[in-house]
C-alpha cells in the first residue's frame, strides 16, 4: 500500500509515514477489514524499510514485513487479515512473475481477508505511485490496468472481488516539488475526482494515474 511512494520511501522521515498511516490506512482498515478497536494481523510486502509497518503497529495493529524474491513471500500461510504494498508493479514486471506474486498474496491472506494494492494505471501516462517514472508511456511494464488486475486475481479464483478505493487523503503532497505545493488543493481535488469509485470507467481510464484496490479473498 504506496501507499507512500515506493521508489522514495527510504528517504521519507518516520513522521510522514505515520501521518499516512493515520490519515489514510487506518480509516481504510476500520472501514473495510473490521470494527474500530479490532486488532488486525497485517503484512507489508516488498517494503523498502519498516516505516509503514511501525506506523501500523503504533496504531494498534500487528504488522510484519515480507520480502519477495521473485518466487515466494517469506511469510506464513493464511494468517493475515490485510496484506498491503505499493510496489507490485515494481516487483513483478512480466506476466509469469505477476502470476506467482498473485498466488503468493492469496497464500498468505486468510479467507475473507484482503490485499490492498497501490498501482500505477497503465492507461494513464502519469504515475504518482512511485512504481515507474512520473511521465511514462501507456502500457509501461511497471503499470497495470484494472482489467489486468482482474485477470490476475479474480479470473483464476484466487480472490472474490475488487473494490475501488478513492485516493482522497492518500497523498499528503509533502513530497511535491516546490512549484506544485501551492497547487495542493487543486491536486487533491483532481485525484479525488479521477478516483471516484462511483464511476468505474473514469477510475480505470486514462485520467486516473493511480489505483488503490481492495482485493477480497
């Protein structure tokens, strides 16, 4: 989940990661995975460091990290309520590796649990997820379309459904270049509009740079 920019997370100070956890991730957990006060088992896969996992633990949930070697995740099976990561596109850039990682995500997620992925949308030329260059060609190998995600996770029967999550509140815009910081309200308004889950065609289309997907086991 990234949830913070995957490519830059190692340079992000801990308070920024904590703010993202409190601002976006914890409300998502409580809305989709359980009631307020529930202690959830979480797994952050492909993390470049432990900042987000630490933030999740400080919010009252258990959270481990797991590395991906191209074949397996170093985590136990069917244990986790929520598995999250923002680097799926960076970690799996070809069809075979993507299928293996999807299988591993299904293995470690308990029944009725979910995976939260932050992905660069291959139908848009702009990326704000940190998986590839900010400006890239459509169909970049680090990006996926919503249809490709369905083919990976739903069609093989690994997961039951995909829920589209709004990007509202996802970005703190603290890493935006100086000239853009004054545009933060406009940027936030735009990504809120482009990622409106009530309009799936807009969400999956060329105007939405990032997809946050809640994929239910």
